[in-house]
C-alpha cells in the first residue's frame, strides 16, 4: 500500500510504472475532475480507470475486497472517505469471487485505516484487502477514480 496526494506526486515513492500512470496530463486531478462517469482507457495502455459517484456508508455495511490480477489506485476527486485495509496477503483466506478479479473476503481482519480527501490516493497491490467507501461521520457522496493496473506492468 502506498498513499499520496496528486498535488505532491513526487513525494509518494511510487514505482516508476505507477508514477507514469498518474503523471500524465490525461490523469491529472483537474482533468479527471472534468470527466463524466464512465470507463476510460488511454490508447495503447493496458491499464484503465473508472470514474463515478458513490455514497459512503457505515463499516458494517461495506464489503472487504482484494484482487489477484490488478493493482488498484483509488483517487478521491471530491468528498472524503475512510478506507480500511490490512498489509497482509489475504489470498489464502476464505473468499468468494463476485465478478472477474473482485474477491470478497468472508471474515476480514483489517488493522489499519486511512482518511482520504480530494486529491488523495492509495494503492492496493494484488492480495491486499481493502474496505472502501466507509463514511467519516455520516453517509456522504464521494467522487473517485479507480485505476486498474495489470500486475505485469508494475
């Protein structure tokens, strides 16, 4: 897990491949904020991202997920959320596959959390469990971009 802010990208200690994803004009914070909901993929790139609005909710109502083939970069465009996570590989724990490369843990043990606000991002490598869209105080709208980066290009 790596966290950072788009306004200080050089401080995030990202691997070059992830820095290259986030440092393009087409992935700048202002550019992403101008886009409509949808799935986007730059020509010639294997990675893509989705932009949409969601409503945060209590921890008890949120699922915990992980991925095997893709790294997630979750970037807040507006609003705020708490993401709970663990730094342990959970791929041997009890889970079910909800859809391709989206695995839901049945009994997650999450030991950490991070508060993300506009411009903040966090990465989750394959096997790292994360519980996104947890509310800060009351349910609120959050707009975010979620990048899906194939593990083979990292």
